[in-house]
C-alpha cells in the first residue's frame, strides 16, 4: 500500500497526503499503517489530544512526527516547570518541540541580565 493511501486512511486529504509523502522532513515513508497509527497514538497519549490534532501538527510541521515526545515534554518541563504550558506551547507551535530550552533560557537570561 502506498504512503499516500495510508495517510488518506487517517482522514488526510489527497493533497495533504501527497505533500506529506514527498516532504523531505517526514521520515516515515516506509512505515505500515499500523506503525504510523501506533506512532500517532503514542503522541495522542503524551499530549492528551485527538488523532486529528496530531495529524494537524504533523501537517504543519512534518518533523513533529519524529520527535521523542516524552523526552520533549520532560526536558521542557524541567526548564519551565509547567507541563500543561509546555504541552500547549508545543501544540500551538510544533517547532517549539525542537528547541533546546535550557540553552534558550540560559542565553536569554544572559542577554537580559546585562
């Protein structure tokens, strides 16, 4: 089964499935439907969101699918001490998951302390 057909089985439009299937940052082109579903379900469990929310985040930022979300939430929560806020920020702006939050805060603090 082609990746586009698999993606469409999740309710993704033909156009979005084609875009995602050809996106260089979506690294799950050889996964089966079951493997993609397991990955999406793991993300839904970490953030407490629906499958549609996960798919929307992946369509906005294809790299989002590949992150270790348990680690993302754990590390960002260690910096910001607000798990709910971290999850909300990641879902609002998926690239937030890719930041080195400790470095961001350290560098911002250095800039604004002077």
